[in-house]
C-alpha cells in the first residue's frame, strides 16, 4: 500500500531505492580487558592500539580510554576533512573538547565512587549530560546532545574492548553501508537518527538516500548530512513504524516528502526523471524495471 511521509529537506534531489531500516542503537557491554584504537575503515590514517593490562585500576583504564577516544576522534576528523570538507571536520574538532572535559571525568568517577562499574558509569554519565542538553529550551543547545552521545559511544566501545567505529550490535547498517563491509546492495537508509561518526563511516557507494525520523536543524549531524550531498530528509514522523526492509521508497528532497511503495506510474515518472539527470545508479540494481522505463512511450502498457 502506498504511504507518503513529509519531512524537512537537508540535501535536495530525488532517488529511488530499497528501504534499509536501521535498528535501535545499543551501548556496548564489557567483553574483554582490551581496547583497540585501530578500527577498519580508516585506512591511510595513523593507527595505534591501547591494551588494558590485567590489574589496572579504573583510573588507569580511564586514562587509556581517553587516549584511545582522542585518537579515534582525530582520525574521524581527518577522514571527514579528506572526504567531506572543513565544515564536517570541525565537528570532530569540537568533539575533542568533550573528550578532555574535566566535568565528564568528575561525573564518571562520582558514580565509580558510589560502586558503579567503570563502563556503566561512563554510559550513565554520558546519558545524564546528554539528557540535560536535550531538556534545554534552546535548540542549539539541544542539538549538542548528538556530539555527547557520539563521544560517549567511542568511550564505551574502547572500554568494552570492541571495534569503536564499527556499527554497534543490532544495527543492520553495519553489514550494508559501513566502509570496509561487503558492498551488498544499494539502498535508502531509514533510521531514527545517526551520530556524526556513523555518518562519516557510511559507505556512500551503496547509499542512495537517507530518511531520519529525528534530527535537529542546527545539529552536527545536520552539518554532515549537508556535506554528504545525497537526497536526505529529517524529522520524518512515523517513517520507522511505516517502512519495512525491502520495500520500494522514493525520496523527493526537493519537495520534502517520501513515498513508500509508490504506484507504478509514480515510480516510472521518478525513474524517468532520474535517468534524465543521471542522478543515481538505481538502474544497475533494478535493470529489468528500468529497461521498461527506457522503452518508447507507445510500447508501455
């Protein structure tokens, strides 16, 4: 059944693709007494590894996590600068200030002193700070919560001993869109929201468009979405409840709406427009249908 959802355009353009729904983000849980700062997908950047030694106390583990998180943030800044430009890179430069913020350390160790394990303390401290920002009446302050969550995810991942810039467990985009993963198929990513580091690590060879249910107009995520330059809508209410993996979706980011399971004539109209502009490689993914679109009008049924 055809469904239409409206949203706020970030980057204009149109595209047709297959829905790829991103699952909910889950903070990492401890797995091993090791943190690595050499994630896949950052080839060409300096690499290092931080190992937690058995017997280290929480202060030593925290210091190692700060070093690893700082390294990863710098690597993301370089990657963003190389691929998306200075505005995107400035997001991660600003995030470095969060990494070294004494208030975060005090918040973490206040919880540790109350008997909370270090990783849980980090997750709780990050959530407390971010929730406080979200509660602000000023949109520009609320938008900063994404940066706090982003840094917190890297802290938690290093402390948990897993690959920090891989998709967290339970997020299907990990095997579809993240650089370094197998190029399975093209698609349109539908998600509640994405953090700046998640956007930078997306494999744009496979990504035709983005539809986000949330998103602040002044957020760091918004800045990177603009730099990506692919058809994108944010604040698309109800899209996660209404879109299913594998369904056909049209993004019209010029007019500010998406269509899930479009009518055949609607599909053909947008497909013809895309072919005229050369705006995407959807033909490669749906050759049989697009061959039909290429036929002279009189031969179409």
